[in-house]
C-alpha cells in the first residue's frame, strides 16, 4: 500500500485528528459496508430452522409467511448467523448491543434452543423495562417534551406498567381516563401533552383526538376535522363525535413565586374534569352547522353521562367486536421488531390501506386478546418466528422484497433498521466503557453522561413518528459520530476504557487477537481473515501503536455496520 494514500482524515475538522491522525479514514474504507456474516458457518436453511420453541402460533405464522413467499416466487434469505442475530435481539428487546463477553458466550453455546432461551431472558431483563419506557415515552409525548408536561411522570407510569407487564388494555385505559397531578399520576401526561392551545379555543381538544386515534387505534383521522376522509371509512361527523368524549378535560397550570427573581415560575400542571354536557357544533364543507354527540364506531353513549372519557376508555379497551386497539398494537409491535408493519405507516390502518398479511394480524390479535393483552408474550411470539431470525442480506430472488420502494413486505429477509438515538447512545457506552474511562467519580460521570445524551437527542432524535427504517444520514449526525465528545472519550486509552482493557489484558497476546476483541465489542462478530489482514497492514503506517488501535476502533464505531440494526 502506498503510504501517500491516506492524506486527509475524516476527522480533520477537529483537533482530535492531530492526535489520532489520518489512519482512521483508511481503516473505515478497509472495513467497508456491513458484513455481518464475515466468519459465519454455512447458512441454515429456513425450512429446517427453529429457535427451539414449541408454539402453535409461531408455527402458524411461519406457514403463512412461507405461503406468501411461494405465491410471489420469492426465495427467502438464509437464517442469520448467531452473531448477527444476537446483536439484533439485544437492540430490539433491551435497547443496546450485547457486551463482548455475552457475544462470545452465545457464539460458543451449542444448545439448539439457545435463541428461545435468550429471548425469554431478555424479556425479564431490567433493560427491557427501560427500553420500552423510552420507546413509549417518545411515542406518547415526543422527544421534545411539550410545555407543562412531565417527562419524569410519564416515564414513571410507563416504567411501572412494563415492569409489572400490565395488560395493554389496562395501560391504554389509564392513559385515556387519567386525572390529577402530572407526577403523582403520570398517565395524565399523554393528554396534557396534546392540550397546548387556549382552553377557550374550539380546537383545544383536536390534537388529543387525532393523537389518541392514531396511537391506540392505528388510524389517522386528522383530516376529517374539516371533511370526510377521501379514502378511509371515517367521516367528518365521526371526528367530532370522538372529539366530544374529550371535551370534559382541561389542563390547569400552577405557578409558584420565586423570591429571588420576583417572578412566578412553572410549578406543576394537572388534568381535571370540566363541566360539559352539550353537543359539539361543527361546520361541514357546505357551510352548514352540524351537531355531534359522543359516539364510537356507531355506538352512542348516554348523553347525560357524567364522565365521557371513562365511557370512551371502556369502548376502546373492551371492544369485543373489532378489537381495533389490539390490532393496532399487534401491527405496531410487528413493525417495531421487523422494520415494517403489515401497513405502512403502522398507524394508518383501514380499507384504504390493506394489511399485507391480514390472516397474521387476525391470528396475533386473537392471541394477544386471549393472553389478556400480554406484551411480553406478543414479543416472544414475534421474535421466535422464522422471519425475525433471517439475515438482513438479500439474494437475487428476493431483492424485490423492498418496502422502502413501495413494495408490499414479504418478510423474506430482515429489513435494516437504524438505531434510535437512545439505542445508539447506550450501545456506544456498552462498546467502549466511555462513561468509565478516566476514573471519574459517580457524580462527574453522571453529569458527563447527561451532556452526551443531550447532544445525541439533539442531533439524532428526529421525529418519533418516523418509520424505524428511516435515517437522514445528515452532516451533523456524521460529524457527531466522527468528532463528538462521546466518541472522542470512547476511543481514548485511559484506565477504564475498552481499548485500555484490551491492551492490558494478557489474554490478548497478538495484534490479531486484539483486533478480534474490538470487533466483538463494536460489531458483535469476529473479523474475517481479509479484514484482519487489511487492518494489520494499515496499522503499521501509524508509528504510535496506541494511536493505531484508536484509529481502528474509531473506524469500527463509524461503520455502517455499527450504526444500523440489521
């Protein structure tokens, strides 16, 4: 290799490049794109594969998915090798990549049911609770916390719900009907977050109406505020009938006097009952005034009901006819794990947007309801299916299975998902021990973590409504990964850092063994012989061995393979 090739470092925008040099760019080029099966054993055929679970529902889903492959003359990709799969299931269930020692143990494990066992283990891990608390906090109130809304209260409510594995219909019922202080009863924050207009405005409850139906019923009805929906079954009168259920709610903001400034500061907010017994008046497209009383899917409630939200909660959460709330959650959870749901987007279900596999939605919905809305059981079923266990690498006979191009998903290979901001942040800490490097005290380390997290949410946060397969790849995101304070800390060689632990461990006696340790930590797999050879050659151009390892690890952390969930 010509020594003159690596002239410009991707990190030359910051002084960090002076200490690490330009080898990192060359290493990144050498690593290239995703290569999850670099050292994999011969692929397991889909027909012969099982996670080791014996479950009728899983078997039925496998058969229905396979029928779709046959009908579309689609040859599925092979089963993902253990390294690719263990990284995926960790990211999906607990929200971060597996530690290197976990990867090594799983790869060495020869038990035929190790995947089914690991799924069960992760569903009982405390990080499962933390992960889904963050996921649903973002869904319910967004990443940018709305005015006079308590993120702390919202997280507290969800954390308890997921820790206890509360039935999902009970959780939804609480979110619809809750009243009180925004931290004493955290469920109120969902509706509080939507009540951002003046209480005297006719549109005060419009956002709550649209968000509630979108999140819990998987139906987008916002445009029916003004006219009948041009495609789905919702009419304008139905929007306002639904809206009338929420008219008995109001946000009350409480302030407190600040003696230091002489001003009043925000103290707390609460969701309270307000008197409203009449109909809702709205104007149709013809300019005629219409009247709407509370009704849900044609079912009217007592117009004199003292608590309309309680009636709405009962209608949605105990709907024995359509089970739309359960169908919406099944579709959302399938989309969360698989990258795409049975509709795109997952929250726009209806005759205008047919489900790709309605028979699977029917089956999973029935199973979900019969299990008393058990979210862990729903996750367990999805993660044990053959579709979830396939590699993300497609072949010549299934490359048309591309929902991103508008095709109906066949789930013949795993669709690549980008990490969410929280996943990426936590995975960097797992891979690098950055929060432990330098021997900082607990308070200092926690303050440092908070600063890093603020940066990550600001740059990577995005829109909580985006599909999990979408990634902007913006310049600020690239620069944060290349030059950000967290990545700079992640690749240092201070005591406590991952690089330091590898270089000081007598178990790793050779450069090749150390490179393998870096790969296991960052990418969850062993490097191929070609990758090891290329990196060893490149590292020789760096006269300082420590900086050579820093460059190599920087390249791994900036590779496509690290930043996506495949």
